[in-house]
C-alpha cells in the first residue's frame, strides 16, 4: 500500500473519532419513530404477559384431573382472548383460545388436536404436564425492564415492542441536519436538455435519498457554479444551523476544483487518500460548527464511500451504538487473480447456490453495477481470490438502513 494513503480501517476510525454526538432530545410519537435513535433507555411499565395465558387453542385443565389418556371432563366455560374466565372447578375443563388468560385453578392447556369435544364434554387424549402450553405471567418482560436501550436505531420491531407495553412516545435524538450540494458546471438536472459535455446530476439524487433513509433533515443547495466566491458563499450559508455539510466533486486539485480552497478559507480541511477502491479521495473538515465531508464526484465512488464512511459517521453523530455493518462469510463464485494494491469493494450479489457472484463491469462509472448488486464483496488489498474461497460480503441490508 502507498505509505501516503490511509488504510480503510484507519480512515474510518479517524472519521468516527471526529463525530460529535447530538445531545438534543425530543419526544417522537411511537407510530412515526421509524429510523430515529433512542436518546435514553425506555423501561416497560408493565409485566408481559400480565397474566398466565394460553399459547394455543385447546382446553385448560387441572393436571391432577387427567389421570389417563381419554379422560372425559365436562366443559364448564368458554374463554376467548380478551376475557377473563371464572375459577376452574375441580373435575372440569375450560374451552380456551390462544392469548386468553388461564382461569384460576388450571395449570395446563391441552391443544385441541389432542382432544375430542362431544356435547358438553371433552375427551383429553393426552397426559399433560404442569405448565404445558402456558405462557407464564412476566415470562417475557418484567415491570421496569429496559425494552429499548439508548442508542438503538428504531425499526418496525422496536415500534411494535414499545406499543405492546403501552408506550405512546419515545425519547429520541433530534434529527441530524445536513446541508447538501454538488459542484460542477458540467452538471445538468434530469429533465433538462443535455448539452455537449454535460452530465446528469445523479449524485444529488442518490445522496439525498441516502440521507433521507438515515432520518436526516436535508437542506438541498442544489448545484453550485465552479467559482470560488460562489462556493464560499454557499459554505457560509450551509454552516448555519447544520451538523454536516456533504458535497460531491470539486475536492481535487484542478483549476476548477474550488471546494478545497473554499473550505480552507472558511474553516479547516484534511484531504485524505484512502486505500480503497472505488473511492480513494475523501475530504473531511469543519466550517463553523458544521462538519464537512467531501465525496468523490464519480457516482459509484460517491455511493460506495457514502455507505462505508459517511453512513457510520452519521449514525455515530446520531448516537447510535451500532454503526458498522455486519458481514456475511460466503463462498466466492468468481476468480479475482489480479487484485489491486487498495482494498476493493466489488459490486456483487448472492446467486441461487448461495455464493457471491460479481457484476461483469466493475468500472467506477458503471452505475448499473450498484443497481444489479445486492451488496459489496470485500476484497483485501493485494489478495487474489479463487472460486470457492470464503470472503466477506456486505449486504445492502446492512448498508442502506
């Protein structure tokens, strides 16, 4: 590896160390808290389940009343979910349904498939044991248990759990405020005529969606002209009231790359060369109170660098405890005999055999590759890969949420 380059792990660790967690807390309605980050532990006010309940449709009995298979008992009551039955008298059974509270006196439930109901009686064709098919009170959650720890990123599962214990509002970190803009006189918005030498601005679209998916509040400053004064003006405006300024393009050293000198004039900037492919250049700095990250202008490089670098930085700033993706260890269904000196993230997906296959064109300009792919194959620097070898695969499910 070039000694002037940071390794991927070094760059990520440095970036995460610079993340300053947001301290402001607000209450979000549970129903609309998807994607937010828990700002404090939430404890259950309830015991779950509140009562001993039936785990299936069947008959509640006293085990001592069923001495042998085929024992017949009169059915004394019917207990659907949402109602509470009477005390079960000795020598009787209660028809009971899934989720219904067990009547006092009963100590087991026999599933209906093991019973024969005829008239007012039921034949119990099974010898139950105490506690069979019974979900005991408090067996899942005790009152005061932490059900949603601080730092948890809220999914549908967490919303369902919070609702199940009666929590209507959740303390969350306020949304991260991100200012977004692109630079380049060659950029054209979709829907407009494309002049010779022009390029449609795909970065603005994909970065905006990625930020939205991370629960950020985005101010989109659009396309900034390739002029130093214009870039400095937007940076000053973007630094007001934002936690992060995110740009694509313009951080190189060309005559028309004005982002670097503009950030240096308005704040501070480090320009990193990272030993990763795609996405070698990354700029990090500070403008006023806002962090600044400049991504490569190449759309595939911008996409991959966002997933692997910017996403963890945003999650860390939001206070999330889990910020890096979990890899799957899978077999490669490809040969990669000429590895790069940099760590490579190849666009790939899992085939029907459960192995990782590559998109045919791994060029950094092939946006079709990230659409076809289901994730990224993580290939260490200077490491050839043979078909059948176990490799790390980072699924989009770990990178896009």
